[in-house]
């Protein structure tokens, strides 16, 4: 009788444990709030972060977020997961800073403000400026673009920041061998010249945009001076 009683207790304990484990496994994170995410939609981020259904189990997610290596996601530097409640989390997304991209062997090579190639992709991102005129024979991911003058990356960063400041969308920025700057927007090419008075030149370009709508040609701002009001425009 004792033996049967002992087995009965063990069976009950096993059943309770099994029900408890099943209950824990059935728990699900039902609310995810993202912050700092601009490259992907929230649904896309969820698909990238939680590829398997069990990854949305709060117990698994809690320990995985603290003790497992974080997933490698294109254009994302890292992310942090914080629990608000057992079924609700907040995800802080930290994107890779991108200054521009170059075309290389059928791929878009995205680089940061220091010229380090942070991503290689066949996906063209909105809001990232194409850069031309950088001469190199090879590109290695996570290394600096092998250009002759690395100071050009500071110039690219300044240009992209000014474009953002003045809310100007452009197709590409090009450099010639003399480090002269050319900006392409639709059917208009802007010869910016050297890097002197760049902010003033960009402001002038912004002011002239309405009058350039629908016109094909080149605007010459390379001879900009503070006391000059009119600039040459060559129609094509």
C-alpha cells in the first residue's frame, strides 16, 4: 500500500509540474513597443527579433535578452529589451549611423561618418545620399573605405547634415579630383566648388529651389561671395 501511495503522490506531482510547465510555456508577450526604429516597420522588427514562436515566451525572452548574444540585423547596431509587465516589453533600437553609400559590384556599400563600411546590401535605403568620385580598388566590410584623402568623410558628413538642415532631397553628391563638389537633384546640377562658404551656398540653393522647378541645367555656386546676389545658371 505504501508503494502504491508513493507512486500516486509522484504521479500527482508530475501532473502538477506538467500543467505548471505547460502554463508557463503558453504565456506570450502580446505587446511590443519600439523606440528609435526608422529603418524597419514595427512588424518587420518583430519578425527579425522573434523568428520563432517560443521567443515570445516571456520567460525565454527575459533570459535570452540578458544572457544570449544579440541577433545580427542589417543596419541595426544593437537593441535593448526591457519588460514593462510579464506580457509587455519595450525595445530600444540603436541604428547604425550612415553618412552615404557607394555602388560596388552590384551592391550598395553604406558607410558611416568615419568612412567605415557598416553594411553591404542590395536594398536601396530612402534618405541616404549616393556618393560618387571616391576612387578605390576594393572594399572590406567593417573597414574604412580605402580612399586617398580620408578627410573627405568629414566633408561628406557636413554636406549631408546641411542637406538635412535645409530639408533638401538630392540624388547624389559627386567629387572631382580637385575635391570640387557637385550636387545632383532631378534635372539640376549644382557646382558647389570647394568647401568654403558651404552653409551659405546650401542656403542659397534652398532659396533658389522654387525657381529651378522644371528646369534642366547647371547652377554655378562655386564663385559664391557674401556680397553677390545673382548666380549663373546654364540651361541645357
